[in-house]
């Protein structure tokens, strides 16, 4: 009997953990809401070394600052070289935790959490960044409005890439629409209640572009490897745009919740 393949870990669990824990600290949700959200990503969460999901939550909750980064080879997003950054490059996501008391400012060597695993079991190695950074300043230099405009341009560019591929398509238009919808859903991030609809729009646009890039990379949208290779530089640029947009949106949400926490 053939065993079923292991289900993949949903995308961006570190972003979900950061957003929901920040909402908990700000009084916008309950601890059970955070745990329920994490259960959507994996049945079991382990803090490494030695701990379960409650230990994971305790590690993040009450931090002076939180910041999400989504680095890739050639685009470290301000992270220093070292083991934590290497792990983040492989996973595509890292949560930085300034574990000093609330109100602390200036550079520090933050804790680093990188999700590794499957939908059955997600392990969170607990590392220290190898150099000091100012976690509260690792944010996008562009405003969310500018980022949203950049994503609109990226959507147009992604459509142009598809149009330029040509070749046979891997299925009917309905099949492609279903495949695109499934990949968009997989790239969405569960967010707690918040007051910035622009964050939702930025994340939705990023998920749409990522889904298109995923279909291109899988060969679903063209049968010529040479065509994909010629478009590689543009695809890399679009991927970088979506990663930076997504991390900027999540960090804007974290900043909103931090403001609420300070105001309480």
C-alpha cells in the first residue's frame, strides 16, 4: 500500500505567530485565538530546545519589539551573516524577538525563530542573531501606500511574463484558475482583527503575484524551459517585491499593535 505524502507546512507561520502574539499583547485577542491559529499551520509546535506551543508563545509575548523578515539568497533584508540568517534563507521567513523589557531601544542581539517542518509537526529552533540590530528599525523605507502602488506595477509585470512565455498550457483555463486559486489560498496569512485595510490589500496582492510566479516556476504556464530562463531575472525581481511587501505589511501591523500596547 502506498502511503500518502506528508502535507506541507502552510506558508508564513512566523508572520502569523508574530501578528497574533502582538494582538494578544495589545488585548485584541485571547491566548486561545493564538493557539487555534497556530493549529491551522501544524498539529504540533515544538520550541527547540525543549518546549511546546505554550513555551513558544511565552517566548514571543511581551517582547520589546518584534520584526518579520523574508530573506532569500542575494537579498538578506538587513540580516547579518550567520546560522540564523542561513536558516531563514532556507525557510524564507524569520521572526526576530527583542526579548528585552518593553520600552527598550537601540541595537541588540535578538532571538530568532525560524519555522521548520510539516503540517503535522513544526519545529521552531531558538537562535540568537550573530550581530546586533535595531529590531524596531528593520522596517521598510517605503510607506504602505508606495508598496501597494509597486505591487500594482508588479501584477502588470507578472501578466506580461505569462503572455511572453507562450507554449502549451498545462490544462484548461478552468484548471489554471483552480490551480491559481489554490496557490493564492496557500500563500495567505491568517491575521487577527485590525484597523488597516491597506495591510489586507497588500498581502492579497502579494499572494496573487506569488501564486502566478509559482505556476510559472512549475512549468504550468509554459512548456519551454528556455522561455522561463529568459524571464528569470524579472521573476526574481517580482519575487523580491512580494517578499518585501509582505514583510512590510506584517511589520506595519506589529507596529499598530505595539502602539495599542503602549497606550493601554
